[in-house]
């Protein structure tokens, strides 16, 4: 695979290698892709959870209008 990163990212990769934290361009790119995969996996998990919650709401049936007078009366009785 041959990838052109552009000058900004080329410089960034070189800086990371110069710190000694990474030994090669490939290590830097792998780490970046690993982080991107983590982010994507988290996004997918959040989306799946949101879809589950939406389905729970849909399965709970239609919403009914609230009787505010009854709610206020009940709250007053509890005080």
C-alpha cells in the first residue's frame, strides 16, 4: 500500500519517530489506524444502543396526554 499523507502529516509522523516513541512510519500509521478503529467501534456501539433505546420507546406504545390537574393534585397530596 502506498499512501500520500501530505506535508503536515509527513512532518507529524517524522516528529513522532524523532521522539523515539515509534521506530517507523508503519508503527505510527498502525497506531493511528488502531485509534481510528477504536473510535469507529465506539461510534457503532453508541448507534446500536441508540437504536435499541428508540425501539424500546416505539414498543412502549403511543404516548397519552398528561392530565396536569391530576398530577398537581397528587403532588399537593404528597406534600
